[in-house]
C-alpha cells in the first residue's frame, strides 16, 4: 500500500494544480518525483512555494515525447515541458542508468544520486486538501524520491547554484535541506544515505561539512543567503545555529 500524505493547499489552489498535472503523466516509461514538491511530500507539509514539477526517468527522450503528445502541452526546451490548464512546468531529468559515469567528480555524484533516487523511491498517495473545507480536492498516487535521496540531490544542487546562474535558488535548497534533516535521527540518515555508496555519501558529506560547520564563514554566508533569498515565513524561523545541523550530518557522512 502507498503511503498517504495530506497536503493543505494554499488559497490559490497550487497543490491541486500540481496533483492534476501529475495525474496526467504516463505510467511508462517509469518516472519518479524529485525537487521541491517531493520535499513537501516527504515532510508532509508545504513549507515553501514551489514553481514546477521535477522528475527523473530511465528514458528521458521517450518520456518527453509522451508528454508532448498530450493536447495541453508544449516544449520549452529539450527536457522541459509546459502544461496548460493548469499552467505547470515539468522538468525531466535522465536517471543516467545504463550509461557510463561522468569523469568530473560533481557530475559523477549527480549521476549516482539520480540512480539512488530511482532505486529508493516509493509510492505515495498525495492528496490536496482544501484549506476552507478540509476536504480532499484532488489526489494522485505516484513514486516519490526517498528523504535520503532528496538530501543527496539538494546537497549537490547547492554549490552548483551558488556559483552559477541561479543564485536565487540557493535559499530554497538550503531551506529544503534543513527541513529534510531537522527532527530526524542523524544516525538513521547516515545509514540511509550511505546506501547510495561510499563515493556519493562522502561527496555529499564533504559539501555539507564545508558549507555548514558551526562557526565557519561559509555557514555565516550560507545563512545570510538563506535569509535574503528565501523570503517566506518558514525560512525566517531557521537560525544560524540550527542550520549547523547540516554540518553535523556532513561530518558523520565523511
């Protein structure tokens, strides 16, 4: 039986829109949900707004072809499809399964993290709950990346965005990481993330240790970016000391 997750919608009905879009995605080729919406599902609440739907599949080309065959979609790029009515963007990442691992260390870690996500995903029934009536507006059952895989993926995204073209997403990555980790057993998380293999777990650990060790300039900088770039109520409740929990997990993984 799939896990049941009830997500209270916002006044604009964004969660219901995402659920209706997910219900349109094909069963084959197999795909899983990752990204901000997957984080919301795993922590079982909407802690921040998300702007799109992120997926991983073994057959990226075929998956995009199927999406573009639907009457309400159009192509935005090679791996990004725009849905209309409701208007939702769907990103499609390749799992890298069956391909040679990249030479660059960061790219190799990303490939391993996607494979790890595909291997550890589990079915979840996601229900959008009306904030006014408390009733379920829409629901869908899909495979969602595990908490451990999402921690790995979000950790790997953080330095790429920090130094790249999407600095505004740094805040959301840090916020997602904190919510995925806080309140969890660190020993259990270390064990689960380590199932992705030594190369992935130590690489993830290194990034977390470098950026979030208590008292470091990197943590102070990361905290400032979180407060400046993640302009929502949830982010404002995260302290610099609280954020150092990510560094503790990193040290344990290393």
